[in-house]
């Protein structure tokens, strides 16, 4: 098993991108990443495409072949694989790429993710996203995604005294970070009042507690660490890559307020990197809903279970705080093109570690962590990156 | 006869709308409507209730009341004017939901408000001949009244299930007699949302002719008279009709009082006098004799004579009484009512 | 949900029939044929739950898609049955009365319909065990 590094990154704008199709988005992100890596297209050994629901959103499957073809790489017969784990599709694609290079099977690999969500109406989108839960036993009972996370929030508030204001603080922070991210879907400041006055979606989660519907794509180029410096002066090393499954439905979760897949993946990642939670400098976590970020910082071990709300309210996770969380604006402000998110998180960590994050640069960014979750916690993928091997 | 009621169960949805609330919308005089119909309020189904869910709840109450083994039920017949499917029986869902499948025969009945009592007669025959051990007859409806029509004040929701058998009867069915003619006093065409009715024609040639003929016919066959009975229940489209027919036949207002639930419930159509019978059984004592005559538009009446046994005390508290089901209702306004009854086309 | 898919689960939905592993004593609703603890060594048989339970957490859904939009706002909850397993369902009760710890019992209700020409789905929802004080 050899060490692996990210040698190039690319990301499209995130938003309602009427003029761009799914394949155009992925190719744009992929080409950006290749140019950033200074690598020749012919040198790419494999392609991993993270996507949750091509079938429902654009009535298209066989996405590995589609992207290989439209990147101009099918003529080279590049192996191309579509990877799916609901909202963790991107993180999973990244991990598959890392494993391919670490194992020695392939040398230069592109791992990317994309989702084109706005070609269909909101009803279809909502129904497509509901497939991340258990259709037979949650969906048929009228469980919506916001509904499931709202139940997590309700119990979290009951057990730990987390407040609506603390939930809102997550959205406010992420929007603030988004104002400094030119690729983010939302680049506007919001206040706690804005969140608390927005329409109720599933009590206690309001519109502003929920991540949006977004189009976008992200890609990274992965290479063996030993040859990374041929392509870039700032290779970003993969210190750990871990993945865990959990129950698909929320009702079977041992503790409804803990995503134990996150805990398991994080533990494996820390072990692999020989690090502890306190060694992590900053992180991109899965804030599909405000409560999800609160649970994430607890489950990743940054704060004790139940303290996530207070920690956010105190500013601990702000850009200038003790452990900045979601400097990109997170899923909330940057947007959540489902398959792309997990890869975008790695792009953000890379930019931060290289010192290329512009206005949202974290001072002395050193070790970064990405956390990507599928559904209400059926899959969790955790990566740790650093400037040293 | 060797057959009787072995158990019974009722179900009434929690929502109610008052006559005043409906009258307000149409600019009608609530007091004169209440006086004219002797109805104060009616039951309204919840957004996720329909004739099938009501039939299942009533059936489950009947099973639980006497601790019946559902595998012993050989037939289920559900009578209604508001079956959710025009083709696909409500009775198969009921059978599955009480665990009586697959060794069973079922079918659905329709005869306006007397579909339930027709089902009772069918079960009686099947049990009497030994074809089945137990039969279940259900009358359930989520009746529709056209907006602004007189029927809107009384068309209610509810259901009752009776289990008929030979062993462990709580009320023996002494005899039954029916009177039927082709009299088009009230009907609903396939595909139409609301029924049509003949106004005053539904009275004399409809209700009164058939109820009194069936009642007199039964008493003649049995050699009984009104004073031989402790209680009487007549079909209750409103409070006035059963009160008047009782008087015409020689029954007193005391006799019909426990079974007269329509003022607080409305007309549950196929469940109507079956609900009145349930309310009466809830308070009857061993040795009480009960007279019942249903009416279904179209038209026909089924008359029954029951003799209550001492087993009624043993099983009485095994399921909610009609009084319990009528208690603590949730009152709604016309807008909410229209939403619940799908009167707003989406 | 297609007709065969719903039909396969009819009995489970109507009558709260799940499974029980005789080996480790685990109770499962929704039903599982593979016991998560014993896996291939498990002895799994059907089991009918009584329908009594307690609300573990809940939400009031205001925005829902398609068929469920007709019912909003509705209470979605995770309920723990007395025998042990937890399931997701709706609770029919006053919105001011729903709380964590509410004792509930099963009720037979319409879950939805495929369309106004399509199949009607029936199943189990929950109501408070005691009326609101």
C-alpha cells in the first residue's frame, strides 16, 4: 500500500445552472482539475464518477461510460466507474480513486462527482432524494428528508437542550463563509432572525435550516505520493480514507441522535492517520441540515455528545474559531449538488492547505478533514488530508 | 332460530360538524333545520379515513369484544354506499386486517342504508345451515351529501360490525322479515359524486311504507306486539322519521330512546340502525327483547326480533361503547369539513 | 410504490406482523429475514406485535411531496413498540398533545393512493392510548 496525494482540483460554479447539462458540468470540473494538475489526458488510468440519481434527474444511467466518452477518454478505453451512496456518492468516488492508486492498480486517477437537479420539478427532486431513506418503511409512512432530520433535531433538543437559535447559528456561519466563496450558490449574509422567521418545513427545521437544490460538479486528480512533485509543488497528502455503513433507516439507529457510521469511519480514519480529533485543524462536514452539522462535530469527536449546539453558538467553529467548520459555506450556502459534494469538500481542503482559499483562507491551515454522509446516516465517508505525508 | 349475535363492534370518527356551522355557509336558518331534522351535529371522517378503515376498526372491536378467533369466521360481508373502490371489495381488506384469510368467503353489499342488515340476514342463513361457524356483517359509510342540499346536514361517517353464530350468543335472533319493492326514492349513478333524492317522495312511499310494512309483517309472523319489546330501533336518516314511525306502529319514545343516536351523530347510512342497535346492546340486560327495522332506499326494510342473553354482561366491556365513541369529539368548521370530505377539487 | 411491492408487505402493514429471532430473542418490525445479531445462525419466524408503544421522537411535516401533501401538516414519529423494535409512522393526535413519551396504540388508516385511478394503500398509524386530558 503506497501513499497517495491530490495533485489537482477543479470545481464548477454551484447553483441553478440552466445552461449547463450534466455531462458539461462534469467535463468542466474534470478539465479544470487536469489543468490544475498539469497532467496529460492520456496519462489518466481510471475515472470514478460519483452521482446519486442520474436515473431520476436526467433519466440517464451508465454514467461512467457517458463521462468517459464526453471527456474524450473513451477512445483510450479508460476504465470508468459510477459510484453511488446517496449524498455520500462523491466521498465514495474519492475513496474508490484513492484505493485504486494506493493499491498500485492505477497511477493517475480522476475522482469526481456531479449532480444535475434542476431539470425536473421540486416534487420529483424531493421524491428522488427520498430514495436515500428506506422507501418501504420510511417513505411509505410519509417520511421526508427534512422530516427525518427534524426528528433527530427534536430528540437532540430534548436530550441535550439544543435550541433553535443554535441550529440557526450553523446556517448563519455557513452563509457568512459563503460570501467569500465565488463558487457558492448563496453568497449573502443572513441573520438568526432570517432563519427563525423562515417557513417551517418539518418542525423544528425551517427553510433556512435546509441545504438547497443545486447543480454542480467537482473533481480531483489523485497520484501516488512518490511522483506527486512531478506535477505540483503543493501535493496534498491523503493521511486517511475511511468508510462505514450504518442502518438505512433512522428508526433502527441505536442512538437516534448519533450517526454511528460517522463515529466508526472517524475512528478508523484517526487510527489510520495516527491522529486524534484535537489534531484536526479544520473540517468540511456534511451539513445537509443545520442539525447534521451539530451532530457531525460531536460524532467526529471535536466536541462531546450534546455540546454541538453550544460550540457553534460560541463561535468555536467559525472561520476564525478554534476549529473552523465548513469554510466553503458547507452544503447550506455553497449548495448541495448531491454527487459532487463529497469531492467539493476535498477541493476546499486542498485549496486551504495550499493557501489558495482567498478571503476565506484559514490562518496556518494544517490538517483538514472531510466528512460526507449518505441519507440519514446509512453511509459515512471520512478523509484526512495534510501537507506532510 | 338457532342463530344470534355473538359479538358486535362500532367505530365513529372523532370529528364533528354542527348543523349551525353548515347552515351559516348556505344562509339557512339553523334552528329550523335542527327542529325539522332533530339532528344537532354529525360525524366527519379524518383525512386518512374511509369506509374501509372504518369497517376494519369496527370489525376489530367486534373481534376484541368477545375474544373471537378470526380464523373461525367463514364469511365477511361489508355493506356500504361509499365503498372506496367501485370494483375491488372492501371485505377482502377487512378479512386481511383481522387475520381471517384465506379460508373464507367475502363479498361487498349495496342496498343504500340497509346493506348492513341484508348482510346480517345472509350470515344468518349461512350459519343456520352449518355452512360456516361464524359470519361477520358490517355496515359502514362515509356518506356524501351534496353541498347546500338538505342531506348535507345529516350525511355522516361511521360503521358497525356484527358477528353472527350459534354458540355463545349475546342476543338470539328470533326471526327476521323483509319487505322490498322497486321504489326509486333515492339513488346515485355510477361516477356521480353525490346522490339524488326524491324530496318528500322519500317519506311516505319510501321510508314509512317499507318500515311499517316490514315491522307489521314481522310482528304478525311472530304474533308479537310493540308492548312485548323493551327497546326498538328504526332506521335514522334524521330524528323525526324514526320518532314518527315508532308512534305510528305503537312503540313509545322510551323504547326508542337508547337507540336514537342520530341527533348527536347524523345518519351513518349503512351503519345507521346497526349503530342504534349497538347503543341499545350497550345497555340492555338479559331477557330484554329488542325490535329493529332498517330501511334502504330503492327500497326495502329488514325487520328483526332479538332476545338478549346473560352473556351480554360478560363481553360488554371488551370494546368501546357507542357512548364512549361519541364522547370528546373534535369540532371543525365548514372549510375544514370540506377539505376532509374532498369537496374541494384539487 | 408499485402494486406487487405493496402487496408483498400488505400483511405486515395491516397487522404489524414482523419477525422474531428464536435464537437471540430479537424482535424486528419492519420485518427482517436475516437477524442482524445471529445472521445465518438465526432462527427467524413471523411475529404479530400488539400495537402498543411510546413516541421516541417526532416532527410535524409541513412540506411533503405528492400524495402526502394532502395531509400536511401531519405528525411523523419514531415509535418504540413495547416488544422492543422501533418503527417510523404517523401519529394522529392534536398537535399540542404530541410529545416524547406519549403512549400510543395502532389504528387502521389510509396510507395514501397511487393516483385517483390507482391503488389505495392501507396500513397502520398510531393514536394516543388515552384521550387528551
